[in-house]
C-alpha cells in the first residue's frame, strides 16, 4: 500500500485507507467532535426544540404556554409589519455584506504590506471594534448630526445637500450600513490571518514568470484565501440577517423612524418581550432561520465553483 | 498518564483535600450554641386520682391541668439553625447615579425602622428591564417588589403576576390606607373590577420646561405659571402659545437655526392635551374599544401640532432634536414638552446655565387643558417566598413614609396630604413647585391604559410610526390616520376582547 | 534565501513613492479610525452636562481627573474586573480548545453523517438568541446554576461556538495534506497530528480566535444580565450599563469606565497580532 502511494505522484489525492484505518479515522472523528456534540445535545438542542414547539402556542412568558394550533401562522400572513421588517433586513444584508467583504479585504491587504510600524496601524484599525457598542453608537449619532455633524459638514463642503441620516426614514438604513462598514474589525483580522498562510513559493514562482503585483494578487493571493472569503461571506450573511443591537440603540428600541429600522430580530424581540407574544416571536425566528439556512445552503452549493480547497471537503 | 504514577503521593494529597473539605463543611454545619431563654410554663400533669368507677373505688390515672401558676423558668435551648433575616428583592430601573442614591436612601430609611428585614436592591437599566424581569419571573426567580409602567400593568395583572392588595390592607386596620391622608381618586382609579392589584407610585403630570432666560432676552412676558391664576384661561391659549414660540425661534443669516421656541414629539402624553382640549376626547374611545383617530376633529388637532414645525418652523426637525443639539438642557429651547417632575433633574442637567422652571400647558379657547396623571405602579409578586416581610416593605414603600425621599427630591408628586409640604424641599428654591400638584388635581381620571390590554402595542407599533410620518410631512394627518384605522381597530378590539 | 538584487535608482524612487503614498493613506484613514477613541477619552474628562456641547470641545475645560476615581468607586469595579477576567479566560481556553477539536474533526477526518452534523453545527448560528433566552434560563434554573458563573462558562467548554468551528475548519482545509500524510506514514495518530501539526500551523487563526473570544466575552452583556444577581458576581459590562439611566446618563463616567475597560483588549490585540507578523510557514521551507 505504501509503495503504491509513493508511486502515484499526485499532489492532493487522499491516501488509500482501508478497513482498520478507516474505522480508526471514523472513531477519531467522532471523538474530536464529541465535546461539541455533547454541548449541542445538552445546552442547545432542547432550547431550540422548545422554541420550535412555541411556534404552535400562545405564550406570554408569564404563564404556561397554551396550544394555539396554526394561529400564529395566520397572524404572520396578515402582518404588514413582518413584511416591512423582512424588506428592511434583506436590504441591509444584501447591501452591507458585499460592501463589508470588499472593504475588509482591501484593508487587510493594505495592512499586510511590509511597512515598518505596520503593527501599530493594525492596532489602530482594530480600535473602533473594541469600543463599547453604546459609546460607538452615541458617537455616530453625533457624527451624523444633521445640523452640526461631521458627515453633513463634509457634504456641504462638497456642495451636496444635507442628509437626515439616522432620523430620515430614507437614509437610516444607509447610515447604519455606513457605520458597520467603518468598523473593519473582525473580517479584517480574519483576512489578515488568511494572508499569512499563502505559501511564499507561489509568489516567487509568479515573480519568476514575470507577473506584476496586481497579477499576483489576482492569480495567487485571492484564490488561496477563497476558503476564508467564503467564511466571511457566510458569516456576514448569517450575522446581517440577525442585526439587532445597533438598531435597538439607534432607534430606542422602536425600529423608527417610521419603521425604517425595524429589522426582523428587533421585531420579534418586541413581540416576545414587549407585546407578550413569545409564541409568535418564535415563529418569526424560525422563519428567519429557514431563510438563512436556505441562503447558506445555496452559498455552499455555489462555493464549489469558486472556492479552492487543497483537499476535497464537503 | 502512567498508572504507576498514582502513588501514595496522589493518595495522600487526595485524602488531605478530602479532609480539608470535610472539615470546612463540618464547620459550616451548625455547632449548636446554647441559648438561654425565659419561658412561662403552665404544667399539664398526670396525677393519680381516686375515683369511684362502677361502684368500687379505684386508683385511676387521669390527666389534670394544674391551674396556671406562671413560672419563669430558665431553659437552655440548643439552637440548631442560624436563622437569616428575610430578604426582600426590590427591583426598578433606577440605575444612573441619581436614581441609585435615591433608592438606596429609601432602603436605608426602611432598614432603620425595620432592622430585621433586609432589602436587596437589584435594579436593571431601562432598556433591558423587561427582558430580565420576564426571564426571571418565568423561571420563578423574580423579585418580590418591582416597578411597572403603563405599558404592561394590565398584561402582568392578566397573567397572575400581581398579588391582590385588599386582603393585606384589610388585615392592617391601623394603616394610613384607611385615613383621609390618601388621595383615594388616584388609588381607586387603579382598581380593576373593584380590586386593587398594584399600587400607584411616581405620580407625574405633563408640563412645559421653560427657559426663562430666553424669554427675558426676547423681552417677552412669561406665560401664566399656574392653572389657577386669573389670566390662565384668557392668556395661555394655543394660539398664544404658537405666537410665543414663533417669536422665540431664531435663525442665523445663512439659515442655520440658533434657537427654537418649542419641540414637537409624537408622544401620546403631549398629544393628549392638544387633542382632548380641542375635541373633548382622545384618539381612543373612553372604554378603549375604538379608534377615533380618523375623526376630522382629531386629525385637525394632530395636523395643527405637526404644522408647528412643518409650516411655522418653530420646532426642530427630528434629526435636529434627536441629535442632541437642541435638547432643553443645551439652552436653545424655550418651551419643551416634558413633565412636572423634571424639576428633579434641573440642577444636575442645567445647573445655572440658564433660568429653568416648569410652566403649564396651554388650552384651546373655551376648553380645559387635557392633562392626565401618569403614575407607574409597584407590584407585589404573588410568588414571593417571604410574603410577610415583603408586605411590610411594600406597605412602607407605597405609604407616606416611603415616598418621602422621592417627594423631597421632586421626583414624585405625593398622593398623601401629609407629605405634600415636603415636595421639592431638596431642589433649588424659587421653582414652580405647586404646578405639579395643581396639574394632578385638574387631571382627567380616565386611565385609558387600563382600559385595553393592547393599548401600548396599538400605540407603539401602529400609531407612533404613523405620527412620525405626519411630523415629517410625508403624509397629512388625515391620510395617515385613515390608513391605520383598520389595523388600529383590529388591535384594539383584540385587546378589548382579551380583557373580558 | 536569494540575495536582494541592487535596485536601479528609478525603481527605488518608485518604491519610495508607493511607500509614502501607502503611509499617507493608511495614516489618514487611521486618524479617522481613532476619532471614536479620542472622543471617548476626551469625554471621560469632562464635567457633567458638557459632554455634548456644540461646537465639540476636544480638550475638556476644565479637565476633571476626578471622574476616574469617582466612576471606579461608584461600583466595585475591581471586583467586576476580576469576575470578567475569570470568565473571559476560562471561556477563551475552553472555547478555542474544543472548537479546534471539532474543526479538525469536520475538516480532515471522515466519519458517517459528517456533512449533516456540520450543517447542524452551522445552523445553531441561524436562530436568534432572543427566542432561546427564556428556555435556557429555565433550564439553568432547574440545575440551580443561576447566580453562578457556570451558565456562562460551561457551555463554552463543550464546543464553544460554531463560529470558531467553522473558522477553524476553513483554515485547516488550507493546510496541505502532505504534512499529514507524512506524519501518518510515520505512524502518528490523529491526536498527535492535531496537536503537533495542525495547531502549531494555525497560530494566526488561534490568535484571531483569542482576540474575538476575548472581545465577545469581555463585552458580553445579555448573559451576565440574566444569570448574575449578586453584586460581587457581576461583570464590567453590567457595571457599564448601570451608568445608563432612562432619562439620565452619566456619559462622562461611562466613558471613563469604557476607557479603562478597553485597555486590556488593546494590549491583548497588540500582543496577539505578533502572530500575524511571524509569517506562517506551511511547507517547512523559506518563510517571509
């Protein structure tokens, strides 16, 4: 068996494992995921199933849940606010995620340059992320102050009209997207880590072939980090669909002005904790779950076309 | 790990640990401390008595109670339990420094009077209050006494989270509850089907915050400072209000606003005055079942309110006011729709940057001002594990002694005559202290939030966003109200049906 | 390593221009990134009521140094700090360790139902926490774990977060198979490979996870809010929320605490990102 392998010469073919070794691998696999599996069964599965069951009940949280059949579903079908929330959430996700991905990548590439003192720059660019959320939002409300804020001052200087930002229903989501974009934080760091893993020889070979920096970027760097681009894309979508805290602080928990920042999780939070309809809130949560799951599965399907894995995975 | 290495060393260390642990547990366990107590003893004694039974004298043992010769006996009793004082958990959303000092002072005062009850303050910031309260109540770990406001009192009552208070008051015939001291109107207005399920607190009423300095600078006369003053009815009308605020709004040469006369908020506390004063009713029927917002009279009032900003430009836009630049405390606002108890925040927020005070709301022509009181409530948790101690605290807290501190701070308008003289004793002198109690005395007693279970949802989810659009000018009041009428009717009817 | 070739003068000038341009742009954007931090520090020294004046005062006048001791003694912040540190470090070790285990299992080892289990793992991220908050609380209340650190730490030690598992999986797939094959040929077990090959090669990822884990645990608010009652058990995030009242917020004190609060994170980040400098070598040959 060993002789066969050394003769094969192919780079990324999985070695042939038979019988005992395969079984060992399977056992090992389960052992490695056991902590997670155990944790899932103990702490996660039951609350999730409980909330799934709540979908068919009326529950004010303060009393026992009472069976309500499909009442929540019919309420959902006629709920104008649900569709508004869905629209807001979809808009936010499909605008913010691609933009964030691109900006984070560009920033990570910039911070990967071999410049002296680059680590100071990296720390500086990470700083906005570690500021407590409440302070961050307050600051942005100040920056976006329509009369005296920096944002409108800039616009006026460029001869453009002032905007209402957070307090104009047409601009509130964009203001939030802008705020999100500005926090390079998490995505940038993940890209930075990924860039560290691109093998040096590939660059050397490329340079020998006469490629310039841009070509190296397109043909070497980016393909090698596609698994991580995929990660940021998936997590970005999963996270953006569930946006809550920022909207909560900005709109004082109301989703205003005029329901423009009413996102799905904010809407279900209100239903669960303010209008005493936890069963209905659970339904909205599971509908959201289904949407995110669907979109993610599509992403995984499409990934086969553009994500480069060294080794065959799912 | 090598099994061989499980040597004596391991065994020794394990047993040492075990020994230490065991002794710790033993120490925690009660070592009985002998206590000397005095007892009054009456004896029940078995005596031999000669009785005639069935003809023959027989010696029979009989139990005879020896007449009580009270004896004081010293007895050594071994107390096997260290009893802990009952702990009452008290929750509200007073978490900023001002609020915390206030509740701590109240708890300290209570402790002085009742040293063997410990009050534990567990406050949560406003935005997370409901979340934590509901979660802990759901698991049976909720606080013993907690605060609720008009948005949820009914719902909590309906879900059995409120202890019925009348039986407890009945047991305490010497309570202040049975005297004339209490403002019975306000307390009884909180009865649901004649029973008292929670007790009013933090009583407040609407008022303007007025920036007297700006009036002086503009050379304008101050509005009448009391509802009872002779010229209130004739002078302080909405038309006069509009003229005043227009005169107090100033723009710079390039159009940047420098100060505004008033604000315009889409809040029902302020709309109530404008609508009720003009039309005699509210956007909800008195019994809470119908939406009246689409009536032309009501929409006219709403539009008039919106036009203060849209047409007359005498109020900042939402972006201008929310951004903080035109907050009342910043000193660029002449008349801000607020509450009478804003007096308690004045010193801290404004200090002496300008002359701050409160002023009455205006009225329409012949109409009366449409004030309503907005008290919150204290709830006694029926699932409390220390009910007696909780009642002692609750009774003290809601009574004249408990409200003394908030009253002196002008944080609460008292419902007890005996406490009224202390209102505002700790805030700077020269402020309009009588306005609050005056407002309460002329306020409506139709507590509309207690009429419909879905009142808050109807307001917050449907009406408020629609009003925001009206105030932004994207819809007229008539359009907006007509558009939401079907939904409002539905939500209100659902809420009314749930009350039955 | 090949010796650096002497560069022609024109190339050197071009290189210098690029470098200067890079510094200028990075610097400009960097300054803007620092504005929130400046504002935070500046506000922390302001007297009450002057935090939001216009035009903005960048240098507070007067400078109130007392805000810091006032804020720090208002609540037992050193106890909060200790508690937050305990929870954060426990979660970092447990969460990253068990996540890396699961990541390896999902990426390199074949076992039945692997895809299904991984989908389940990922799907735990897709249900908003809001609806599982109450059932989880009830569950922990039954276990009598309320008012202890246990609900905050134990779940992390059982496969921490799907975020890290997914991240780890993606990274492990970029490590070439030859290394593993060579080790297997030498008779190494999966555990040995995980410990001696995968982990050392993932320093950058582990550093990232450390940063994220620290950050999210340091700032975690909801779970301490619901599970920790006694004052001596609370965390810094809870302490911060105390400053924020309904009508009143002590912004200057809030900012003072926030500033103190962020210093450990900055320190950690600075230390951790050294991992990003020491170019990760995947083939055991020349590094950066």
